[in-house]
C-alpha cells in the first residue's frame, strides 16, 4: 500500500528545531523522504514560536541536550512543543532529542540541570555509548522495516527502560535504542547521517 495514496490535500509541513545540533541534515532527509513517498511536503527550520504553527510533524535533533533545553526555554518553545505532543502531532527526538523526550534521566542530566520534556515513559542514560571518538555505525533491525537500518551512533544515549505505553522498536544487543509511544519516536542514533530515509518516512507516515 503506497503512503502517497493517503497524501493530504494541502502540502505537508515538517519542522526541525534549529537551535543547535544536526538540524540541516534532518531537513534534507525529510525532503528526500517526502519525495520517496510521493508526498507534496517541505521541511523547514524552527527557531521561533510562530514557526511551530501548522506543522504536521517535528524533529528535535541531536546536539547537546542541556544546551538545546536551555535554548528551548529561552525562546519560549517548550510549552508549545508539549501542546503539539498532547494534540497528537508526531514528534521524533534523535540522540539529544531522545534524552529530552524522556521522563527520567541519569545523574548527568540532574547535575547539568537539563530540563526534560517528560513526554515518554522511559529512562535514559546520557552519553552511555561514550565520547565522540567511540562513535560507530551498525545495521539495526527496526520493527516495521524489512532490511536493517544503517544507524550512526555519536555520543549516544541509551534507553535504559520503558514502561506504560512506550515500547521498544530497535535494540543494539540487549540495549534499547529506539522506542515509540503513540505519536512520539525516540532514537539513540542519528538517522539523518545515513542516506536511508526510511525512519523519516516512518515519522511522516504517522501523520497520515
């Protein structure tokens, strides 16, 4: 069944928080995903409250989670993002974004005063996979994808546990590295750093 069959009448609008981190790569991946799905849609950066209006989905990218959380508070974006989540708008958090979506962090999250959005029933261990020099790529089996996804891990967090309505979608060994809760997706890795748009397509399909 082709996702394009259910394409909306108006062009879709996807947003990427453009405060710090790997935002441009997400915009490119989203636009490529729209094209691959045959959907009339565009992705754009989000820096201000008004740029959240009318979005069909949103990505909170990787970067430095404490910095992103402080900038979200400074630019008065947090309440609007929480409202979007409550309204059922799909939101994906990658790496640092995964940390911010969680309800529980680790000692480092507490020590740095990182303000979590508290949207997903999961606990994260920030930088569980080490520093940048310990980055790696691995093929992951993701629920709903027929072939492994080339996942890039850079100073990646670990989803230590999930509960409630949150369920794992991918593991690296025994570790949870991707989870979904209703309209929310959390990834330990960076899907935008591969040439594979299938995970961005999953996010877009959640709007249809």
